[in-house]
């Protein structure tokens, strides 16, 4: 299916958000996630099923003012 | 020292973590500033280099409180979701809430800010709102549950200092017991001293330190200015007057 990951369109075979993080190599990374602008807590990633057209955000700690 | 949501912080300086020439200079600036709080953000993970993890390790080593922001958010929904992600990433319910309303001035959107503050407070966040010095908006933020206010001195990154002394003084008078922090717009230490002399509890800096030629020295300068300004405030300054008043005794002057 086709999703938008961090603003970029891409194909994925991942069925869940946890699968996608594995696919991207972020399984053990310090990241937080949102799908279609809704926060998805880490504990819910395994159950959170992805759908065609989903907009996924994967964020990490960064510098800020 | 200021207390934010029942947490006392042993410094009147909050320092941003962006735009430093190097991580080592960032760490040295923090050390010399004595800052008790570091502001941070959340941004998209890019590639496999795990820059986020390295940055998080650096911040943890600073040994300060972490205040995540919602910088760059222009809508309530973006700000709320960003805050939720930040809470999980950084393990804190503190959030510096920014809802930006204007692209050129980065002026807060007061309506979105109050709405987001209410939503986040209801979700258990401890909201530090980046706001203007507008008294009515600040009252609404307090009604929404904010126990600290962070009015700008001037637009972010300008270094213009305290643009509305009257407004800042009015806020201080109206909220005598609430922590007030000048957030944004400061460029040099004298402006921070001035904020202290107005009775403000703290200032938040980033660009003024990070973009100085010598960030660590500038951080040190701000730290000293905060001490000087606060002492001036606590020492109950004299009232200004228009006409000169001789300080040397007139009585006993020769040739009189």
C-alpha cells in the first residue's frame, strides 16, 4: 500500500505501525509516532493497523528554542 | 528561585539548544550559563544515523530539566499532537506551548493558544505558554489552567529586547504570584537585567547565546546580568525623578 511517511510518499508492506517501524529500522529507536495527525502511543503501535493513504509521522528529540 | 508547577528550579535562566556551532559549545554554554532548564523540540527522524538519540544523550548529560516545545505549530491540532509526542519522547508533562499565528513575526495565535492550553491542561500537561504581553489573553491562559506565563520581549530571534515595558509591567502587577518568564527577543545581557528589574522570575534565551561570537562567554554574561538585575529588583530601587538632587551635602560647602 501507499503511505506518506514524514511527508514523503512511499510503498510499504507493513500491516501495523510497529511493522513499519521495524521495516524502517526504528524498532528500538527513541521515536514518537502519529498517524493522520493523531498521536499513537508506543504501547498501541502493535495494534495500530495502517491503511492506504495514511500519513505517518515518526519524530525524535531535536534541538529547540 | 522560581517554582514551576511545584518544581523549584535553581536558576532564572532557561536556555534553548538550537543553532550552536557544535555540541561541545552547547555544553559549555550551558555550564557557564547555570541554566536550570533546556528547551528542546521534536522533529522528523531522517535516515538511519539516529541523530535524535545522540542529541538526547547530550541533553541528559547536561543534568537540567527538559522543556519540550511545539515550535512551528500553526494549528491547535498540530500543537496538541506534537505535545503528546513530546511527552512520550522526553518523559515529562512540561510543554512550552507555541501556536504560531503569523509567519513574519512568529506572533502567537492567541485563540489557538488558549484552546490548546485548555486541551493539554485537561490531559494532565503542565503548560508553559509562549504568549504576548496581552493582559486579557494572559487571563484566559490562567483560566485555562496555566500556572506560568511566558510573554515575548520581542519576536523570536530578533534581539530587540523588551518592546513593551508598560505591558510587561502590567502583567507583573496583575499576576504578582505567578511565575513570569520573558520568552524570546532578547539579544544582550542588559535586556535580561531589565526583565529582572521589572520583577520577572526568569528569561528564556536561545539565539542571543547560540549566535554570539562566543556563545559560552555570552551565556556567562547573561547569567551575571540576571543576578545583577534580580538584586536590583529585590533591593527596592529609588524612584526616578526629573530634576537633579545633589548627593553631596550642601551644608558646609566652602565659599557659600
